[in-house]
C-alpha cells in the first residue's frame, strides 16, 4: 500500500482526468460515480496524495447532485482509498482496497461472523412470536423496498427490516445487539449494493424470510435468513478478495 503527501503536478493530473468526464444519466448515478473514481484511483490515474475535487466540482462534471457525490465518496472512504480532512477536502491515501472493511469500530468480518448467531435464531423466534402489527409492517417494508430506487432510502428500509425481525422475536438481547449494530449494518449494506448490485436479490430474499414468518414456520424462517446472510457474506468476500 503506498502512502504519500501531494506531489507537484498531481493536481494537474486530477484536472486532466476530470476534464474528460461526461454527464451521466443512469438511475443509480452514485454507482457510476463511485466506480469511475475507484477505477481511477486503483489504476493510478488519480495518484496517492492527490486531493479530490470538491463535491460541487465533481457534481458539475458528472452532471449529478452533491448528495450523489457524497454517497460515492463515503464508499471510497469505507474501502480505505480516501480520507476526508476537516477543512481541506478528501485525499487519496491508498491505491489498494482494505482487506477487511471497517465500519467504525466494527469490521465486515465481525458482522459476517456474528450475524448468523443472532439473526437466524431471531428469525425463527419471529415466526413463532410476531404480532399481527409486526407482520403487517414487515410485509409493508418488503413492498417499499421493491418499489424503492433511491439507494440510501433502500438501505434504511433494509436496516429497519432486520431490526424489526429481531424485535418480533421478543428476545431483548437479540433486538439490542441488532439495534446497536445498525450503523455498521447500514454502511455494509450501502457498500455491497454499490459494488455488488444486490438490491433486487436482497428484495427476493427478504420476501422469502417474511413469507416464512407470516406462515409461522420457524425452520423455514431460519433457513431463509441463513441463505440471505450467506449470499451477503459471499458478496462481501467478492469485494475484499475473499479476505
């Protein structure tokens, strides 16, 4: 991993790269911006030590809003490629992705190892203990996620879905752990959807989990949750190179 301070001429290189950008029009524009910036950093086109253009300038170049740029920039930081410095902007700090992604003080490995021990039994308990109101909300969340096109809104609904299942299991410890992990879960979900495009697959998996809970089938709910978490783990492994 190479680390350095800005070198003479790097600003010009970033500007040359930026001048080649064309406005984009894809529905999930943040994915396009993120992938373009990521490739430019990994290839050395934007060298380590460079300061990235401001959100406003990037937004003009890509033809997108500042919140879209901000979303892409968060994922670059999660990968360990950039770092925001207060009052100075965002700088490229590495041209290699982190082997184990960090979401605050929780890593991707922490989540992958812990979630099956919490969310699989919680799904089974939810099938046995959920209230009619909780089931109604769970099914409504599935409907909302399937209609949602804004990625950050979808991530929030995804987090609520998993939190509600833990609550519906009526085990206070499971519910507390999932609630306290919410920020890390959201950051991981955001990155996985940005890089692995898993929203539609997750929607189908969520629907199977909710259907099993609706049927009161403990074993099916556990199996559906296990399948979902296994696929998320594979997506994360694909991002980190299997680390």
